[in-house]
C-alpha cells in the first residue's frame, strides 16, 4: 500500500515522469524501426535466387521470429509502460495542483498542516484570537479566555475540519493512483520470467523488499559468501540512496535484525580497524561511507513518528548487543563501540537515542571498562572513527537532534527504565546525566574513554536552544523556546555560576562557547535581568523566561563574565545584544512619541551592562592566560567578527521575532568588532592593568579610544529618523552611549556596586 504524504504530493517531480514517458516513446520508435529493418531489409538480402535451399528459408524465418519478438516486446511492455507513465503524469499533476491549492488556502488562513495531513491553528492565528478575545472582553464583558476558546473551537470546526477532509481526499486519491500505477508496472515485470527490479516507488513494500534483500545479499558476500570491495561499494550506494525512506530502512533493519546489524558493523569496521593482523579488504573511506548509510538508515527506521518503524523489541535487542563483545577473525569490540560512528549520522528520535544514551552512560559508569581500548581489539589511533568513547558519539547524536537532547537532560521522554528486557548486569544507571557528563569530561584521569567537554556543551546548547550546533541558524524559521528549554538553560546557568573557575580556566573551558549560544538565544531575558524596569513595554518576549536570572543582576553578570572568557561565545552575545538594542530603539521611536530619549538611554544602559560584563570577562580571561600566544589572540579577532554576526541573527529571529536584513546584521555587530578585537591583542599584564583601571573608574582614555575606533552609523541612522529629536538631543544620546558602556564596565569590575 502506498504511504504518500501530503508534503510528498506537493513536491512530486512531474518533470521526471514526463521525461521518462518521452524516453519510452523514443525507445518504442527506435525499436520499431529495428524490428522492421530486420524483417524487411536484412531478410531481403537472403533472396531465393542466392539462398533458395532450406538453409535460406530457415534463415529468413529466424529473422522474422526476431522481428516478431521485438514487436511483441514493444506491444506488451514498452508501449504499455509509456501509456502508464503518461497516465501517471496526468493524474499526479491533478493531485499536486489540488494539494498546492489547499496549502495556499491553509497558509492564507494562517493555519498549518500536521505531518498526517491534519489542519491545525497556527501560532500566529492563536495570537490574533487572543488579541480579539481580550478586546471583546473589554468591549462586551466576560472572560477573555472563554471568548478565545469559543473562537478557537469555531475555527477548528468551520475551517480546520473541512480543509483536513479535503487534504485527506487528495492524499487518498494520490495513494490510489500510486498503488494502481505500481501494480500495472509490476504486472508487466511479472509477465517475464527474468525481469528487472520491481518498477514503481521505493515507498512500496515489494520494491523496498527487493532492495533490502539485495542489500543483505551484498553484506553476506553474494554467491561466495565473502563481501568484496566492489560489493561494499554497491551496498553503500544502494543503501545511501534509500536511507531516509522509512519503508526501505525499516524493511532492511527487520531483515538484518539487531544481531545482523551489529555483526555487519563488526565485519566491515574490524576489517580495517581490527587488531587481527589480517590484510584489509576495504579502505577507511569505504568504512566511512558504510557507517553513514547504516547510521541514517537506523535513524529512519527507529523514528517512531514514521508510519513504518522497527518495534521496541528490535531496539531492546540492539541495546543488549551493546554490552556484548563481538568477535571476528579481524578483532573484537563491544557492541556500542561498533555502533558509535553510526550514531553520528542522521537525526535520531528521542524514543530511541535517549534510552540508548542512558544505557551507554550506565555502561560507562559500570564495573567493567567497556570503552577502554585495552579491553578490545579496535584501532583507536588518530583518524580512527573509534578514537573516542561511544559516549561522545551519543552526544553528537543528541546535538543533531535538539528535541532528544532536551528530553535527555530534563529527564523526559522514553528512558532506560522504560525499556523492558535491557540487561544491566555490569551497568550502573546514572541519576543525573548532566552532572555525570560534566564530572566525566572534567576527569583528567580518563584517556581512551575520554569524554569531550565540547560535545557535552554542544548537546546542552542544542537542548536549551532548539538549534543544533551543526546547523545554520534560520532567522525566518526560529525554534520556539518552551518552558522545558528554559528549565534546562536555567540549570546550566546555575551550575556554571556556582563554580565559574571550572568553566573558565578549568577542565570544562571548552564548553564556554556553547554558553554564548545559549545566551544569544535568551538575549531578551538577559537584558531584562539588567533592567531597572523589567516590566517595561520595550520588551519583546521570546517566550522562554529564565527564572535563574530574573531580577538577579549579579548572577546574570557572573554568567556573562564566564561567557566573556571565550571569544566565540562573547561575540555571539555581543552581536545578539546589539541587534536587540536596535530593535528596542526602533520600538521606542515608534511607540514613545516625545519621550523616546529616555527609552533610548534605557536600551543603551542594558546593552552597556551586558557587554560590560562580557568585557570584564574577556579581560580576566586574557589576564588568566586563556589566550597564550599572539596567533591565538589574532585569530580571536576573526572568530569574534563571525560570531557577532551569528548572534545578531539569532537575536533577530529567536528573541525578537523581527529578523534583520543581512546588511543590518553585519553593520549592527560591526562597530564592536574592531574595538573589542583590540582586547585580544593585549598581553596578560596589560589586561590585568586594564581591570585595575576599570575598578578605579579610570575610563576616560578608553572612551576616547572607543570613539576613535567606531562609526556608529546604524545607531545614528535610527536617531536621524526620529523627528522628535533635535541635533543637540542626538549628540547627547551618542555621548550617553559611550559613557554608559564604560560606566557599566566599571560597575561590573567593582562587583556590581559602583
């Protein structure tokens, strides 16, 4: 049965179907010409005058037979395929156009379509309902919530339900056509004893089964039982082309079973990275391609949101192979060591990767050194995909799947203790994953089972922000911050500020850049924490209120000082704060007629306090020797520039909901780049003296240096557009901008008391 979705229907490649039909039409004509030439032209050369005996007659008859066979092939297969493809193009074009019309209707009504085709009310429409309900309550009385719920139910009944029914009709029509055309194509194949692979979509079970069987046959080595390099290449290509197809991936996983999947990893990986002493048949590049294909397929097949996926028993079986020592003639390794590189590919569902990561941590915390290379026969040297603990691979998987990372660090979703039948004989489940990982990453005694603090930070950032560190931030489609995400961000902030040295000069300093990403995503909360009036109508709420820093300027400042120790983290926050300041200034100009100067000064004050804390943190980092070499300090300049623009983009999309243009983002962050970059070129002694000067309020020289280094065209441009300001007002405001920044650097340096 076809499982086409509404989204697939809307993206159908009709040109490919039309092109295929045209090629079959060309093929029919060419083969018809060949058949006619064989029967007439070639046969006529064997004339009765020259070949009048029985041999001549037999030859002419055989040529006629060949011509008839070709014509039968055209009539029974080629012409029918052409007609089927033409019919398919016509029917699917209708379905695609109908679906696109429905999508346009949905978007115009500010609704949205779920994965299963159900139409729901969008966040934007909800906001309109809330505004309408509030106004109705003010005008007519009653409760706004009651009005909103009544309106919501009316929209669901009058708009969502009819659109859902119409979308389902198009889906059922397309699926019916898909089944019909697939059956018609395969009936042509089935009429021949030795036909080609099944014709039709890979989403059909019989097509998926054919290719899954072929993949398993390649893994088993074909006829001779020994997989060759050529067969591995064919396997990698076949599987990678279909690895994101749930029907194929699930069929392949069920054909292999968890035991066959693990054994396949062992056979290929240990051939190259085992200690068996045998000459390798495969190359490291082939192993990398193999792991990518197997990893994406596993992610697809274990995604419980897909209609087709492996069952819990399959997942439990794979987890139980995690603590088994798998041996081949080339070496041995524990199951999770073999699985690790596969986890680094694809986007895993929380229902799979969270309990698997729980189990890997329990083994890491157990009484058997599972992940120490001395216990296995794996090559763990530089360049090997097994050069690190599988804990690191699981952390990479969490980073690639932010929703799963959030569940993992907040004790949510499917956990290890929900999986019946998983063995824990030598494993010790971890009570608090975040604390455990930070302690393990800070353990200098670990070597071959080393846990990378950078990967711990990446996973935490992904969970707290909803953005994978491997993805480009899309300001047009930012993640919506939830209370669960804010709860995780709060916990990270509280943990870090409780022992900041651990994250600045200690073993976890590689996580500091991730703290910048978290701060940039919650930049409005951090600025609000510095505000004299947290309830000001200047604020544009991202929806993720941080309780840890609410009303606590000192805690927020201590966190920002930690972030300032890393030029990447500092730059992201600086750019985000700058972008938010511009948004607040624009808001002030639009909504504070005649009193915008006060609002401008407030936005300067907040940005100054925030960036002041970052500046002190950077100076402390330089004084502490974080930037040891001149080349490190020069490289920090470029990283600051890049990070500041990224932070501005995050603030423009995630925090303010009002993305800036690319030019505005670049210009907005640009003024601070050259100025702050000079800090990274200081010596340790100069930085220490700078801190001392700031604490003693000796900032006039710094103000002059800042003025000389900057051209704040973007700020001046906003002020120029405010008709309520005189030239003198603008001059005073620009002076206030410089002064408030340095006043607040001193404020932080003095312990938030100056």
